[in-house]
C-alpha cells in the first residue's frame, strides 16, 4: 500500500552496487542493472525482488554451482554464472533477470550475460540500500524471528476461523 | 495553499482532485500516505488509476474535461441533503442564495452520463466530504490546465466554504503548485499584473512606492502573460506594440508551451531572444544571446514552498566555468541599461523585498536562519510573529467585508473534443524522476537510465489492441497541430479512449499536439485536453533509427558532446 511507484529503490540499488564512481565516469560507461524492479498493475505498485527462499528453486536449477545461501541470503556468484537462464525460469516470483555486462566479454567476444537479482546488499555496512532510500518507508527487512511470529499469528487466525466456521455449522445443524 | 503542507497528515478526509502527488511531488505524496496511515479517508478524483487512487476509499474516475460538472454536483448534493455548515455560511460568506440558484440544475443524475460517475457515487462522496469534520482539498494541474480552470478552483473553494472547511487546522484547499519555487516566482512579482507581494501595478500609491524605492518611472499597465507572447510577436499589427525582444530565464517555452510549431515561429520571428539558464535547452537553439547561470547548489537563495513557506537554500559548492548568479546577471544588465543595481549578497536583496511587501515584512533573514520555514503572511518583524500556518483563521477572508464570496459558474466543455479524424482524447501529465522540461533531470544520468527519449504514450490495452500495438513499439501521435514519435505503453490505469504523455521529451515532444486554448483569467493553456490519433509505424527499424538520429541531431545542435563524436 505504501509504495508510490517512484523507483527510487532501483536507483539506490544500482548506486549501492556500482559505487559512487558511476557519477564520475562517462554517462554511458557503467551498467545500470537494478536488482529489483517496480511493477505496476491496475491496483498494485510494488518492487518485485528476491524472497530469499529457504529451499531456492533457482539454486536447484543452477547448472554451474553459482547460487549459494550465505547467512540466510541467496547469492549469485556472477563470476561462476554461465548465463543459461535456468534460474530465471525456475524462480516462481520472476525475481531474476538476465542482464548484459558492458565490461565483460565471453571467450567468443560476445557481451557476457549473467543472472541478476537482489543480494540484500551483502557488502553494505548500512544494510539494503532500497530500504534506506524509499521515501515512504514501504520496504522492510523481515528477519527470521519476525517471520516466526507472523507465521504463528497466521496459524492462530486460521485456527480461529476454522473453529468459528465449525461452531457456525454446528449451530446451523442444531437449528 | 490555505494550509501548511505538514497539515495534510492530520486531515480526517483528503479530497484529492486532479492532483497526482506520487508522480509530481513524491515528498508531498508521502504526506498523503501518512494521512492514510493515521486513519484519514481519501477521495481521489482523477481519470487515471493514479497511485493515490489505489489507496483511496473512493476513486471517482471521471471523464476528462468534466471537472466543474462533478464539483457543482457535489455542491448540489451538499445543499439538497442539508449537509451545509449553515452557521459558517451565515457568518462568514456572501452570495449563497445566488450560488444555490446556479447549482440547482447540477443534479448527480444530470451529470452522471457526462462525468461517467454514477449518481450514487457522487452522493456518497459529497456526504463523506461534508461530514468528516476536517476535510482538506488538494488539487493540481488536472484542475488548472484547462480552458475552464479558475472556475473549477472557485468551485472547490465553494465546497470548502459551504461546509465550513476553512480557517482551522488541517482543512482548506491546497493547490499543490507544479514546480519548485513557482510560488516564489509569483510571490516575487513574476506575474504581469502585480509587483512583489501581490501589489497591483494599477494602484497609484503602490506604483509610487516602488518608483521611489527603485528610482525609476514605472508603467501603470499590466504586462503580457507568457502564453500570449506568440500572439504579440506574430499577430500584433502595430509594430510599436509588438514584442521585439524576449528575455527568458529558467524556462523552456520551445518545450513546455502548447502548440510548439507556433512557439518556434514566434521565437524565430522575434528580433532578439535572450536565454538565461543553467544548461542548454530547446529554446536556446533560437536564442541570440545565452547567459549561463548558476545551479541551485551554487548560490544562496530563498524559496517559497506551495504553502507560502519561505525557506533559505544555501550554497554548497563554488560555481565553476563562465557562469554568474542570476541576481548578478540582472544587476549587470540593469547597470548597462542605465540603472545601477548594486547588491553584494542575497540578504541585501531579501531585506529590500520584505521592506517593500507588507505581507512578507516579518519574514526577516534572522527568522529564516533560526527557523526552517516562515509562512506568509508575516507582517511584523517582532519575534512573536512566526507567520501564518493556515489562512482565514476564525473565518476571516481577504475581501473588504472580511467574508468569503460564493462564486458559481456554469460548466463548459474543452475546446477540442474527440472526432472522427482524431478519435482519442489527449492529456499531458508528469512522471516521477523527470522534472518539468528535463533541462536539469535530463542531465541526471541515473534518471536517464530509468527513462529516456522518446518517452511513452499511456493507452488503454483495448485501444492498443484495436490498433494492433504492442508494448514498447514506436508510434506516431498526431493532432491537428502536429505530431511526435513515442513508445506505446498499454496500461489498465488509463480509461478507454484517453491517452497521456509526459511533456519533457525532446523527440516525444507532446506539446507539438497540445492546443493553445487559454483559461480567460489565468491564461493557462488547456494542456489536459485535445483530440489526437495514434498511428502504427510499420517499419519499426526505420523508426528506431530515426529517433536515434533525431536525438543526436538535437544534442549536437545544443552543443552537447555526443556519442558519435558530433560537433560540441
């Protein structure tokens, strides 16, 4: 609900990963590959990004052992990526995009294409850049403990609904 | 704005009319989001499914060009259902009876078909607005950029008066002004009929005051509005009354004004054109002289926010290159023309401003230094006067009798409606990221990474389907006045039959299409309505190449070093 679709997160992401030199080099001399993408539909505006699944489909699909879980974060090691797109196809959220690197070439001289997705700003001391730059604070980092509580609440709510429905059914039969 | 921007968060109901905060002013949009979080109800009136519409309790997706029909119908319901604040009307307003007469015929049922909003929805919205206790209206260019604009502003004010939503915290009506410091430009007298501080040029006592302060003779006639310049260059028969020289500061009429073909002709035919800006722009191509100025971080300044708040902006870096601050340039030109204007810093200028403007008198440099913001009116230099957060306290209005005046108006349709040849309606809009005519933001690399030439035309997917258009395909958009090339963006957020383009692109220059129909009072053009058609381009490869070449050409003309190494 909070997202206003401004895409500041996408720019924040690139600046965080590419470094400040992008403001000094030739305007066409750096890669602009945000690791999240704002999607707008009739009723939703939201950045789509990696959910860092517990058992990632992308990791299972990767043929070059380029995807790993480090400290609970799913990471693509770009140097090992062969650009086969298997992970992008496997991801149920569409959170992986294939991007072409301006700086790197394959052995045959063709531009090198690799999988690109959110790494929760692993190397950033202040944490994910998108969180910091969002003007409406629409993004939030959910930790394992938060998740436990959310799950518990959801289960209790479901149980409550089920019990309520059962009681109603009993009452209806009784009537 | 009658209220302060920060008060938006505290309204019980926000009535957002023709104002797309998320794209125009993300920082103000944040206040709207916070209001929602704090429990405010939101009614959004906009033909598009804008971000505010997503979080609104009601979205009145009206047909473009029917603003006054809807506003009058809301007033009609408030009267008919006895939802008026009778006490406020009685004590603080005049003209209610005449107003009622005009409004009588604007029944929700009567306007439902034209506005494309059901009578039930109109009634519900009117009740919500009248009964929230603290209703605030925010409006934007979706109200002002029509041939009938001032009437709608008055219509919105009527709603606020009749429900007593004036003169208290977190109520009122707020035009969220289009650009940074456009309020400041008006405050400082960059209008043809007033000196700084909204002091009329036709009042002899005021003129004499300024003549004495400046030591020059001043005209007692209002000047010409920006949008009337082409007429006074091209069609004024008397050479003495014709405009011969045109001095443009921080504006790009060859990009932002309607009917660009006519603007270009007038710039070409005008004897002498001066452009003062921080980067080259389209208008610069027609200039005889270019005066390079400093950017926002290279000089000290005072800005006015849309809520009348003066704020100091401070120099961060030393300017480099052959540039001067705007006030230095003006001073030098004035001196060369025989009237020395010798300031050494902006505080001197500010002191002169407040001494000549009773409404700003108390906004001293010391107070601006100490406090982030002082909202005018601030009439006393004493420390206790900290300005005015909201206007019309205790129901006191600016008319001589201290009362608000109901101003009824009859609706009139936009000048150019859809027709057989041009079956779609066309409106200019904004997009977040690119500011105004892109003179500045077009030079910001990461913003360019997100969006670049030739921009997009937003269309309903059904219309795209009928024309066989796909997402991203280059199309020709044409009106009676001209055409431009842009990319097709099918989106369900747009109603069938309507199209929208942002106005900053050089190639996708949608003001080639717009119409110079002006509001009779504000002289603002009808950017929000004309008729167009969208044409498929069969040879996409040619179109892509054409767009690239055009872009290179424009950049080369402007002296920008291009990728292909064209002349700088």
